[in-house]
C-alpha cells in the first residue's frame, strides 16, 4: 500500500468519536485565502461523505448564530488545521464558545497542531475544554499529542494525520515544464527564509501570491455576505458559492504544482499537497517546528519527501536532517 493510502486509512480512527451515520454541525470551516485550510475542508467534507455522516448545518467564523438549538444527540465538529492556540485568537474563541455553550453535546476537534506562545494561555484554554464532559481532541503530531494528553487531562485526546489526506490521490492536470517551485510562507509563521532573496520571483509563490488580488477580493466580499446572512437567518447561498469557488482555487494550486518537477516549501499543506500528488519535494520548517513535527510523525515514510531545517544549497543534494 502506498504510504499516502495508509495515512488516509488512519483517518478512519476518527469514527471512534464521530461514528458513521452521525448527525453533526460543522463549525469554523475556513472562509479565507489559505489554500491549506481549503484542502483540509475538502478532505473533511469527503470524510463525511465517505462515512455517511449527515451535516445538519455548516458555519464559518462570520455566520455562527448567536442562539442555536441543536438537534438532540447531534455532534459539534470543529474544523482542524493549525490555528489551535493563541496565534489566531478568533478561531480559538469560537472553539471555546462552542465548548461552553453546548455542554450536553459531544464536541470533536478535528486534527490540529496546537501552539500557545504563553503557558498561561494554554492552561486557561485547557480549563475550558476540561470542563466539558464529552470532548474529543485530535492532534496532528506526536509532541503536541503528548503535551495535550497532560493539559487536556479530562478530554479524550487522539493522534491523527491531517484531514487533507482523505483526498488521496490527487492527479496532476498539467505537464511538468519547469524545474523547481519555491512555495514559501510570507506570514507570521515564516521561519528563516533569507535564501529566498536570491530566487527567481517567477518560481516563488505563497497562497497570497498564487491567488490574484481580484480572487482575494471575492473572498473578502463573501465574508461580508456571511455577516449579512447571519442577520437574515441563513437564507443566502453564500456557502454553496464558496465551496464551488474553492474548487477553482484548489485546482489552480494543483495546476501550479503539476507544472514543476520538484517543490520546495515551508507550507505544511504545500508539503501535503505534494504528497497527495506523489511529487518529489523538500520541506522547510516553519517558525515553531510545526512542519518538522508533522513530517517526523507521519510523512517521513514517503520517500519522495525530504526534510531540511533550512533551505538547501542549490549545489548540494538534499538530505534528511
């Protein structure tokens, strides 16, 4: 079995917390220009479909209702990713709000990387989660899992790959015509990428440069419609449009990756997308070790992926550190 097929199979462990056929509310699906979160969302939706999990409603950060009366026995499923902690406070706030607001319903946090810059913030958030009687937390890397088991000591804590692995395989839809793509972070999680100053800008991308200004504006306007939709009671087809639009944006990323023979990336989902496309690539760590922890937990088994802590010299063969 291909290593990526094995990781996809491991996701079935989530059925312990969300049994096949469950009724759920999917909360905090991404409505922003981060292709990694879009891949997670697509993988999550495919997981629901593959296992006959019925979605009663979907909510993003902007349209979650003030007063929701959930169906008895339903489960709240919180979107996975890398924003659990104190770097992205709005997403953490909506998670904690759901945990506090619905003590009679099972809460499941899909696979996350957990990062708190402050121990006090970690302890405060853990207290909120530990107060819930039926909370299930999936963590994406071994080190984070071990710490989470100690911090969230009244929750069920599991180790699981990222939800994007449910999309395996993604077939390239373009011909390889270029040599090397550098898909590098340009946000608060970027590590030491000083080497990028010497690269050809034509071969350098991040999500915010892959998607044009006009495409990003579409997302911005959709967030405004979601806020309006919240006031109108959910009558606008905003989510349907967004899901179709993200199909287009993800296809754009697949076409870009498919046009290169090799990928060098400091984006975790640049790495995961390259894995899903079965492409040779190099993974560079982010600012706090998220990428290397994930690689060492799961994707080290993929022979076409190599990890370096910093960008390799152009003349030196890439090895695993």
